[in-house]
C-alpha cells in the first residue's frame, strides 16, 4: 500500500513537470507563431550566385563545418572579384531571424575568423537594431539604426551587415591564420575580443616587414644566369633555391627543369624564373617545407615570407639555343648577370659571347667559377687567367676583383659597372655558396621601375596559356603604368596590325591573386576572349590601355660591335630583338653618324656623286655608328621610341636604341 502511494506521488510530480514544460512551449510557440504570421522582411531574398551570403546563426562550428563555411566564403569572394557581403541574422528569404545581440555578435566573430584564414579582412561591420520589436511584430519595420559598442542594447533584436575583402598585394598579411588555429579561438571565446580582434579586422601596421607589392617590385632583384652548357647554371639555381646541396648526379638541376627532354639530356632549352627569398637579416629562406621535406615551397609561400627577393633567370647555354638566350636577356629586364664558368675547363667561345651579350645591354656581370671541388689547381689557374683576359678586353673593359670575405662584398657594392666580382663555388660541398648568397642579398636595385608608374600601362607578353575553366591567360612583365582588374585593355598587334579590345578578368603575381598590378612586376593576366580571338594571341604582343598603335618601320641609332668582321649596307637583313619583340627585318636606308669626324676610316664614309645630289653605297663595319630605318619582314609590331634593340645574323652584330616611328600617310 505504501509502495503504491509512492508511485502515485512520483506520477503526480511528473505530470506537474510535463504540464509546466508544455505551458512554456505553448508560450514560446505563441511568440514564434506570431513572428511567422507577421515576418519582417529586411532585405531581398538571397540569390544562388553573386557575392552576397545570408546566415541565420553560426554557433561553435566543428572543424568540418568551418571548412565548409570557408569554401563558401571563398566562392562569394570570387564572385565579387575579391569582395563579398554577409548578412547575419537574416533568413534566406530576406526576413529577420529575430536573434538577440549576443548570438549575432558571436556569429560575426566566427565569420571574421574564417575570413582571417582566407587572408581577408572585414572592411565594414554594422550591428543593426531597432528594426523590429518582439511585442509589436505586426507593425511595419521601423527605421534601422546601426549600433556601435557604446550604444548597444543587449536585449534588442539584431542583425549584422559585414563587408569582407580579400587582402591584395598592397595590404597582404604575411601569415594568414590556419583553420585549425581559428577553431581553437572560435571554441574558446574568453579573451578573444581583446587578443584576436585586431589581427582579424585590420592588418598589423607595427610589423616592420614591407608590403608584398613592395617586395615583388622595388625589393625584387632580377639576375640572369648565363654560361656555357657545362657550367652548371641549373644546378646552382636548384641548390640556392632548394637550400640543399647537389649529389653530383643531377639532383638539384632536375628539381627545377621544366621539360622531360631537359631532365634526360641535362641541357636547358627554355628560359625559366625561380625565386630566392631573404629575410631582413639576410638569412635565406629555405626552399624546402619544414614539415614535408620532399615538398618544395611554392612561389607564393616564398614571396609572403621574404623581405627581399632575387629572381634567378635560368637561360640556355648550348649554342643550339642561342636565340632563346638572347631573347631571355633582351626581355628579362635583368639588373645583374651571373656569368658561370666551369673551373675545370677554359672559357669557350660561348662564354665570350654571353659576356659580350650582357655588356652590350649594359648589364653588370658577376663571374662565378663552379665545380671547384676536386678541381686541379693548375686547371683552375688557367681558367682564371683566360677569364681575366676576357674581362680586360677593350670591348668589355671590366676589372676583375676576387671576393673572398664580407669585406670584399662591401667593397664591390656601388662599383659593379667597373668591377667584375669573382667567386669560387661548389654545389657539392657548399664552398662559396654562403658568400654568393650574401652578395645577392646586398645587390642594390638597378632598374627603377617605380618611376614609370605614371606612364600609360604597358604589359609585354612573353608566354601564352589556355587554362581550362579560365580561358586565355598570358604571362609577362609590366614595363610601365598600372592596371586594375576589370578594366578594358587592348591586346595586339595581330598579323594585320589591329588590336583586340577585351577585359582583364583576373591577375596573379607569383601565384597570388590580386586586383592591381604595377610597373616592375612579373604577372599573369586572364582575358575574356572567344575561341577565334584566342587563336590570334602570340608571343611578342603587348597589352595597353590607350592609344594602341603598330608599325612596320622604325628608325634606330645603332652601333656595330667589334669582333668578327661583317659588312652592313642597304637591304641588309637581320633578326631584330626589341624587348619581347623578335622578328626578321631589313635596312631600308642608312645614314652615318658624324661621317666626316676625325679618325673615321674612308671605307665607312658615304660616297657622294659628282653632282652632290645624294649618298650612295654606305657600308657599316665593326665599330661604326649609324642611323638606320628598319622594316619588319612579316608583320607590324608595337614599337615606341626609347626601346633598346639588338640585331644579329647568327651572332650578335650590333645594338642600338629606337629613336622614332615614321608617320604613315593617312589614306583618304
């Protein structure tokens, strides 16, 4: 009997508890039903595409949910070309979610963390209150009011509007947070606002590291690496960029070569660029990942970590690929050149040719003797004597200077136009590599591309790609001006001399997406072109924003280099290199410069007929200067005065500078 009474008592307590729960549920349901019957529309309904995303609430997400939200935010950023908007506390149909301030603030904090992991910042964050009152849901929505931290009503219904922008090169944070770190911050909100909000909502300006745009332009030194086929150019570049020594069997060179036939033969046939990064202290950045030893760091990882960059341009050394090497030096805009010499053999005619090529473009040279490990002393001395003889020749005029310590490096700085530093290196035992790294780090910037920012935009096309899902992509060098993605550009000239008008859809610098490129940067541009126009793209084109012109003729003042004898007269045909332009051209007219000056041989002077009516039979030989009008043999090109040129017929014959473009008579 007592037991039955106990059960009955427990049953009555349970019934009372259930009744209480049902009563609370009915009261909450009444409020929710009131809200559902009278929804407050605050914005338009969400669209599947576009850069606007609606979120009701994001509360303590798991790691998988964080990755999903990050992917979604990245998509919205791509849709908005780097900018997106988030509406928090809003349903997909545009109605108010009726959340309190704390819930919306927590959701905004989580989304800021996700933006931080994507290297993006929050430009605007508005907490909007007083749009709706829970007790007056049937009334029209009141005028919205943006709340700040000083006038926040914790109990008021709130929604948030955030504008997120992917950080571009001029604001780039060198160390975007990872999702794993952010997951800890998301799930541990205590003290988060004080410690982490600054790193999420703005870029830390106290860091002494320069912006990435400065690193990729004014702090980027371009160095051309040339030499004979057995000098070890690719091996040296691979050793420097990978931060690991060579095994003597091609380990370093195969890590940077592009094509299979290059790996099999050991000969470089194309020009390629590789980044060598330095910290502010001069310490080189290891090219290998600290966790995954067999994985190389990508260009964007090196660029983000570097205080100073050295772009090493690997050029072909075999005589078979001389045209490619000349084109690489012509359009590479190199500040300096490394002339590599195999210490075990005397310099060949190709070494002399590469030295003359760099000096004809006015590029200071640094001579590096390679493979000094195990090299006989007499062979090394013989090679050094031959190189010293080449450097002291009248057409080179360089004084060799052996660099053996840090003091010697400080001595040659600022004197590289007259001195030629000499270093001994070995990629097998590492001899001289640290000294070479210090020399590369201390090299001053020679080309001031930042002074050409005010000029009209000029992008030199060096290579063409067809990327699935993107379309036509060109890589090259920004020679002048600046461009913002989304603007109209002209690409050309085509075979008939016309330009194609298109839009620059996107841009990348060292595999980093950016909305802005400026003078002095190597970048890639994606265009909006159909299949027919895409077929017209070729190397040697130019991308400009205004006044696109092309010409078949140009005037140049040239100087014929001394060396093997050659005779140049009217109708002389040669292969002309003008920055990224390379095409066959012939001389239509020749006019000597100072043809009656003292010391000019009679064979170089113009012959004037008896009546004095004209000049006939002008002949140019090594050492002479002249004004020549050239005409392209195949198609018009984009040429402007001031461009440096080089012409050859097998070997380099002369250099010059474009002085003018003849006016084409208007056809009426």
